[in-house]
């Protein structure tokens, strides 16, 4: 089907935070917009909806959001409607105020609207244009439009917000916990390349104790190794992202080493092991030294347990936002991990659950 091709993208500073969306046609028109408090996923949906609303006739939407593309190509919306607008986790589908009119519009034009996926930050010129437009709108909280895509655009992310280093270094900036750069469609990976698998899960009590050489932890690690090897066979550039916290996160680094895949240590703040027992410190430092790269989200340690918890939560949100897939070691009961799984599923990441034996 011949017609118009429109590229779309969304961006968000903080996720949630100030956001922007954009669409652009090669050699044709473009538009961008913003919201003061939003999410990256919402901006992705808004961008595609705006493109459809603004362009009549046969239209091919190209997005780097599989969430948007699979909604229509894989008919996810039929399942949402059948379940009363609940997702597979039996949680309310997010952004229904955008999805419902989008789906209604799609149905009225289903014979002339198609969707295609492009990998973000893969060198596609128009994907880069809408990425930068959306990020600009998120930062400036201003919209713009025109008859041809602009040639003067800012960067797609702000390198001054974070900096990442190799395994032997550290990273830090003046940014506080939970103050990430604008990210779009899983971009802003702070130098991480490849197919990113995030690992989350229980702390030691649910994994058989602080000594991870126990039957529960060994069983979980064995399954995790098998999962990583299987995914690595399909994605040779696989890299594991782990916070190296006590429990499942350290198990992830061990599993990555055993599976023969690299891992990146994503720390919420410097020296998170400062209050740990000496044996735990030694293990953390060994695993940190084995990381291919270290990303540290804040320049200094928090002043209280409450701040530490917020920083860890912000770190987890960032990791979930850049991951292509995730493994969660979860007994199905822990509420915080349930929220993590739901967040991953909402952004269409492949999620593999490993229940502790």
C-alpha cells in the first residue's frame, strides 16, 4: 500500500516527569508537543495518535516502541477490551484516555493504516529526528510544527546528567537520585550497548539466606543461567544490567559470569556497601570489579534510609526503562516486585519469572 510514512517518538525526563512527543514525515510536515508530568510510554502513544490524527489517507507509522506497534499488529487491544481494559497482569491498562480514541480511529481507517518497528538509535535518520524533537519538547515544554523536518535540533540526551565508566572506574555527577536525562523509547542507556536484560528479585531472606551458596539460591541461579544462555543464542550482544544489591542482583552477576555474558553494574549511589558486613563488602567489590561497565546514578550517598530507598527505586525505574527484557526472581507475593513486573509488562519488555524453590 503506497502512501505517507510518518515516524513517531516519545521522550520523558524522569519517567514520570516532563515529557514530549513528535512525529515527522520524510521531506514533509512534522509536529511536536509536551506534557508537564507524564511517562515515556504515554508520550510514545501520544506521538503515534497525533500522527494519525494529523495525516489523512494511506499512512504507515514507524515507531521504535514495540508497545505501540504490537498493540495493533498483534491485536493486543482486543485482549484489553475482552478483559474490561485490564492487561495480562489484571491491572488497568495505562493511558486509556489515549488508547481508546486511538483504537476507534484505527478501526475507522484500518484499511489504510499500518505500523512498523525500527530499533531506536540504530542510525535511522528519521528516527533520530523525531527522537530529538520529542526530547526537545520534553526539555523546553514547548511545541512546534512545520512543513518540513527541522535541520537544527539538540541532542537526544544530556551527557551532563550522568556519565558512565568502565569496570575499574566510578561514575558520578551533581544530579541527585532520580534525576535522569530525557529518555526516549528505551534510549539514554549511558553507554550500554547491546540487548539489555535487567534482573530484579528478592533479597537474601527469600533466597535462603545471605550466603547465596544454598539450595534455594543455587536453583534460582541455575535457571537464570539457562535463561541467559537461551536469550544470548538469539541475541549475541546480550548484556545483563544489575544493581549488585544483596540477593537476586548479586546472583545475576554470578549467573552472567557462568553463562559467559557481560554485565553492567548500575548503582543508585556511590559505595552502597559501606554499611554492609565485611564478607558482603568483599563479595560486592569482587563483582563490581568484574562488571564490564559501572553506571552510578547520583554523585553522593543518601543521608537517610528513606533517601536510600528513593534512590534505589529511581535506579530500578531507570533500569526497567532501558531494558529489552528482564528476569525477576519472585515468589508472586512481594508487592514491590509485582509493581516492577507490571511496569515491565506495560512497556512491552520480555519478562521471565523465576519463583524461588
